[in-house]
C-alpha cells in the first residue's frame, strides 16, 4: 500500500469535515464510514503480507478496532498479539487519535459556522499534498481556524508517511520470508533424494549380508558334524579314565602314593601327578600337627603351677612379674595379673578414704540439724501471724473497693448527661453554621445573578452586530456550497475507481487460493510417500534384528568349536582353523549389521524430520488458505464500503442543494432574531434595577446570621469544656478503681503466699526429721 491509495479518500474526508456543516449527523456517519474504508484497505495489504508467513491474523479484532477508531475511540491491544499485527494496532490507535481530534474540529466548525472563512481551494490542495506524505506549514498571516486545519493535516501527513514506510517494510519482509520458504523446500527435496540413495545402498548391503549368512550356515553345519564326532570319542575316553581316577583318590586319602598307569594320555598323567602332590602335602601337614600338639601339652603342664601361684600373690596385693625367658603368651598373662593386683590395692585405699570423708560429713550434719529445726519453728510462727494480718487487710480493702465502684457509677451517669447536653449544643451550632453558609451562598448567587444580568445587557448589543455579520457570512456560504457540490461529484468518480480496483484484487485472491489448494494436495502426497518409506525401513530393521541374532548364535558356536578343538589336542587343530574362520565371519556380519542398523536409524530420523517438515508446510498452507479467505472477505467489505461511500457522496451533493435553500431561511430568521434582541435589552434593564434592591436585603440578612453563628459557637465551646472536665473526673475515678482492684489482687496473692510459706515450713520440718533418721542409719551402716 502506498500514499496514492490514501489520497482520494482523504480529500473526501476533509472536504466533508470543512463544508458539510448543514448536515451534522450525516457528516459524522460519512467520516466514520470513510475511515473504516481506509482501514480496510490497509488491513487488506497487511493480510496479503502476512499470508506468505503463515501468520495467525484475527480479522474480527482488526475490524472492531477500525470501527472504534472511526468513532474516535482508542482500541485496546488484545492479549497475545505481537510482531507486525501489534504494529498495525499501533497505527490504528494513532488514526483513532487523529479521528478524535478531527471530530473536535468538526464540533468547533459547527459552532462557528457563521464566522468561518476558510479557503477551500487551499485546503484541498494542502490535503492532497498531505495524502502524498509532504510536510505542511500554515501560510503566513493565516487565521486561527486555517492554522489548526494545517496543523491537523501535518499530523495526517506524518501518519501517511509512517504507514507507507511500515507497509513497504512488511511487504519486503514477506518477500524475504517467501524466498526462505522456497530455499527450505529445495533443501527438503535434496534430503529426500539423499534418503532414497541411502535406502538403495542399504538394500544392496542387506542382500550381501543374506549371501554371507547362507555361507555361514553351511560352515556351521560342517562344524556341528565334526563336533558331534569329537564328543563321542571324548565320552568313550572319559568312561575308561573315570574308574582309574576314583581309585587313585581313595589311595591318596589313605596316605598311599599314586602313579599314572603306563601308556596314559598327558591329560590323565597330569591328573595323577596332582593327586600324588596332594597326598604328599597331606602327609607333611599331619606330621607337623602331631609335633605341635606334643609341644603345647608339655608347656601347659609347666605353666599351670606358676600361674596358680601368681594369682594367689596378686590377690594378696603383691606385684607379680613374668619368669625370665617366658613366651609372649605367658608374659601377657603375667602382665594382666599385675594390672589386676594394682587395681585391687587402689580400690581398697579409695574405700578407706571414702569412709573417713563420710564420717566427717555426718558429724557436720549432726551439728547443724538442731539449729535448722529451731529456725523452721520460727519461720512457721511468723507465717501464721502474716496470714492472719493479710486476712484483716483484705477485708478492709473489700469495703473500700465497694465505695470506689459507687463513685465511678455516679461519675459515669453525670458524664453521659453532660455529653448529651454538649451534643445538643454542637448540633445547634452546626445548624446555625449551615444557615449562615446558606445565607452566604444565597447572597453570592444574588450577586452573580445581578452581574449576569448586567453582562446580558452588554451582550445584547453585541448580538445585534453579530446578527448582521451572520447574514453576510450566509451569503458567502452559498458560494462555498456550490464548490462542495463539484468536489462531491469528483469524489464519487474516485470511489467508483476504488471499487473497480477492489474487484480486481478479489479475482487475484481467488487465483491465489486455487494455487494454494494445489500445493496442499502435493504436500499430502509427499507425506503419504514418506510414511510408506518409513514403514519399509522399519521392516528392514526387523530383518537386521534377525541377522544380528544369527550372527551372535554363530559366534557362540564358533567359540564352542574352539573349546572342543583345544580339548581334542592335535586332532582338533584342523577344526580350530574352521572355527576361527566362522568366528571371524560372524564378527564381520555383526559389524556390518550394526552399521546397517545405524544407517537405518539415521534414515528413520531423517524421514521423521522430512514428514514433520512436510506436515508443517501443510499446516502453513492451511493457514494461507484461511488468511486468503479472510482477505477475500475483507476485499468484499472494501467493495461494499466503496459503494456506500459513492452513495454517500451523491447524498452530500443533494444535501448541498438543500443547504442553499436552508441558508435563505436562516437569513430571514436572523432578521427576526434582531427584533427579539431589542425586546430582551428592555427586559434586562428592568431586571438590573430589581437586583439592586435584592442585594441590599441580602446584606442585612448576612449580618444578622453572623451574630447568631458567633453566639452558638461560644455556647458549643462552653459545653465541650464542661464535657472535657467531666471526662477527666471519670477517668480519674476509673483509674482509682482499677488501682484498688489491683491492690486487692496483690493482697490476695500475698495471702496465698503466706499460706504456701506456712505449708512449706511444715514440709521442711518433716524433711529435717527424715534427714536425721537417714544420718543415723548411714552411721550404723559404716560402723561409725
């Protein structure tokens, strides 16, 4: 969208705003519809740019925003809207601001229609330059109305330039995104070709693997036959050797030395040699065990008497030492006995010391027990006396507390009575204050009314002059109405051209939708082909699993054959060569299978990516279809709006004719207004004389009200002071009552404490008796 598309509608808009004064409601409706038309053209360009990107454009929200902007209201930005659509909303918000300002200008022009002297040709020329994006300035010496119009047109030109730049940027961005999409489509085709080449290579490798597997199966069958023959021979040999080995084991267990039978095989000879070695080791171990037992028995007999003697000496407190040359075990025993003796001697000394200290403590307790008993008796007597005094004081305090409570009740009753009286005084003072305020307001209103009457008298003369000027302005407006009619006819022609352009745009969108449907069908076919390819690749993966299993089994068979060949000795060397070859073949088959499996996994991943890419493309195609349908609907609305605007312009032309007729009627009405103005002048002179008398009476009323207000305020202040004094007295009585209650609680606590002290003294006396008895028992137990 460029600036030329905005020019004709903008000319119609400002021309209608400036010269459609006589049809007020019709002008506002036409302005809203025309802004709606311009907004739809801009929205159509944005939708075409967004369709190539697969953007999720909400047409309904933009339509509502454009309608709100046409009414001069600022539309709110919906939640979740970002990117280019947010820029479009910002442009609509700026247009709404300009619309509101233009509506205000329309209202001002309607109010000042009689004195408007705008040059229509200059405004239309400036409007055309503003639609082209040129910067505008008001001519030197222009009137205020003309300066405001040029300021508004300057703002419109800035909006046009910004909208043009944004539209160009968005179109360029859409073309770049379309190029990127084409490059990605080409890259996807190359990946598909690469996948097809990899699949053909995988199929050839699978065929080679099947051939190698068949050869491996033949070799495995030959190896199995040889293994069966070798096992039968080995079984026969083991049956012959088993009896000789069992007999040799029995003779070794009895201590007899065994030798291999003549002509035995090397394996059997090694078994007999191992048995002979085991027999020799058993014999030597038995001899060593007998010798150790004899030495141990002799040592135990010698040590038995020495240890018994050492234990007796340690029990008597004597320090024992190990004999010279004793073995480590015996030395440790003597060391333990010495430690036990030392501990016994230390414990006896500690026991004697503890008994001495306990005797001294019992002596001290015997000395202080009688003194403690006398002190407890004194405490008990004092506690009983304190309890009696506390009871007497508590009774006196109860009587005093009752007197305080009666005084507090009387103070509260007096306070409530005085508060009621004070409230009544305050209410009277408040009413008097309201009366004084009302009087002041009335006097002020009378003064304003008198001033207004004088102003009306002054303005009546000015109104007569204005009526004459209005009559001359009406004649000039007739000339302007003819120019508006010619401009309206030109606007109708331009609206018909816009309708033709909209029809062409709708045909182009229909062609675009048909091409998008073809792209959608092609993408669906590609998805189907790639999905079938994925299924075949999965089948190849299953075949590879079977091949891998066969390779593992072959590897196990080769390992088993190698073990059997090693057991067969010289006879199995030829078979070992075959087993190694089978194992090597199995390893190669397993490696090739892993490579094929990795390749298939890669192919599967790439096919999934290709399917996802094609599905995304299909989704974008669907979104393109939706956006194209929305664009088609938008162009249809543009076509309808252009037709409506054409009809409206024609209606404007008809309305200008009616305005010409109405202007003559206005001229006649202005004459009648001049006569009425003279009658009003006479009436206002009478009102001015009456207002002077009312002013004097109001002044007297205000003076009397001020005296009454001062008296009521002084009475209210005296009542508040009395209330404050009573409240202070009541507070003092309440504090005294609270202090008395606290004192009562303190004496009650003192009485309870005296009782507890008395009880504690008795308990302590009993405890002292029990302590004396316990000391006596301890003295008897230690024998003191």
